[in-house]
């Protein structure tokens, strides 16, 4: 027998296939027919270069372990399976395997049924030669691989559409009408370009001119955390639009977290209420880093003296508000901790709030307006980190400039 065909037991380890190397599993109980297949593959050595052929005699031997072969040649008359029963069970066990039915029955209707049941092709034993068998194996493997790629592409497209729906929930259109206010936001999930993160933000201006602004961060990463972030943001907006007292807002949002969280998740939140005259704000911190305020006095991180627990950590504890006076012109930067909790490149030291605040003040002094300032700040944090930040990042820059159009 030619060296083009090499035997291996079912337990033999298989390496990934190449175009000039094909792993074939023959399921055939007849020794004579199995020998004919070996000889045909040996005759086709010029077109296939090398075939690793494994043989088993029953379907149960195939079903006893994962199928790792590139192609499966399946006889329809086995001791433990006849007709299309064996094909159906094999497809259920190994749906991505390229299966070629090889049988002694010259029955066109059966061939059509076999292909309809998932076989790549149907061959009659006494009508097959080496070249036809080799070509069928090669084409069947290529078709099967193309089908898997197409299926994976479809799955990615479906996931991308689902992620886009979730992302739209995380990235709302702020309801701000005061022309003296400018609100610029940036949102960038971490984890090597993933579409989703657990950070969220929103802004709503009420009929009396009061502006409500929130930014939050659900612990963890992935679709569950992203979905929870959407639920919390929508709950927050619903409470605000309903006109309920702001002292109750976080408590109601926390109840939503308790009902919607899949597991022991918590969320940090910073909630800001800007007075209609824009000369003061009230801030509530639930385990979240404090905003950066820039006004005629200078730039500073607001006090954390009223910091309370994150939502979901100590239900029913409650939170206090801090009142902060504002100058005639000001900017307020809200952010999530992904902006400053990365490590400085070349050391184990975290970037930290102070270093981030200094970079933010420098960025706010750059030309180009608020949008350019946020882009510059994120870029500076990436450089400091030595690459894109690992965690999700959300930023919201609220500015008040009477007499000037918001940028």
C-alpha cells in the first residue's frame, strides 16, 4: 500500500488540517469495502498528497468521543445503524463534520434524502474510483468549511445587532434644551475593542429648568453588566421624568438593580442636580469618584465627604447630598473609574485621581472645544497607560457659558 494512506486508531491525536493533508474517518464494518477505500485513496495520492485514514466498524465507536476528522465516510448499513438513522445520529453528535455517505445501494432518492439530512455528498461504492473519491472528499471538506465560516459570520452579525441595541440603550440622547449649556460625552468599552460595557450616563432638563445628570458604572464586564446598565439608566430617566423627589431617585434605581441583576452585582453612581439659575448644584455619590469642577476660582475635585455606598452593597442605607456653589461660568467633568485606575506603563503604580485631574485640566485648556478636550484626555490616559485602557470609560463634560453658544 502507498505511503499516501496512513492508518491511525480513533484515539490517535490529529493536528490541524492543511490543504495537502486530509484526515478521513471511515465508518465501515466490511473489511473488503474498507480495503477498497484504502486502495482508492492510495491511487489518488497525486491529488491529495497525504491522507490520514482512520477506520471504525460501528457508529457507537464514533459517538463515544468527539469527531476530529476533516471528513467522515459513512456506510449506511452498519451493525448498529441502517439507512439514514446513522447519518442523523452522527449529524446530531458532530454537526460541523463533513459527512459523505458511501453505500452499495444505487438509489437516487436515497442520495437526495441523505444530502437533505446533512450529508455533503452521496457515493455508490461500485461507481467510485480513486479520483472521484479524492475530489469528493476535497470538495466536501471545502464546502463544509465554507458553511461553518458563513454560520460564524451570521452569528457575529446577530451578536453585533444585539450589541448595537444594547449600546443604544447605554448611549442615550440627552434631553437638554438650555442653549447656555453644553454637554459632550464619550464612551469607550474596554477589553480589546468590545462593543459593550457596563458604564452608563444620561441627562434630563426638567420643565422648571433644573438639570439632572447621572453617570454610573456596573461592576464587571460583558452583556449581563451592559444590560443591567441599560436597565438602571432607563429606571433613572423614568424617575426623573415622573417628577418624583430626587431624594428617592437612587433608592428606586437600587430597587431596579436588586430585581434585574443576574448575580451579586453592584453599581457606582454620581448624580448631579444643577439649579435653574446654574449658580449651584447638588451632588450625590454612591461609591463613585467625584467630578472635576473648573470655574473662575480654578480647577478642583469636589469633596467626597458625603460619599455613600454603591447601589446594591448596603440596600436601604441612603445617601446624602452635597451642595456646591458655582461661578458665572463653569465646566463639570464626570467620568468612570476606568479613566484613572489603569497602571502607569513600566510600573505597578495606578494612574490615580490626582494625575488624571491634572491631565484633565491641561486638556480643557487645549484649543478645539469640549469634544477635543475629552478626546485629548482619553489619548493622554492611553499614552500614560502604555496602550488603550483596559476598563470601560465613560465621560460627560457639562459646561455653562452665558451669552455664548455651547460647543
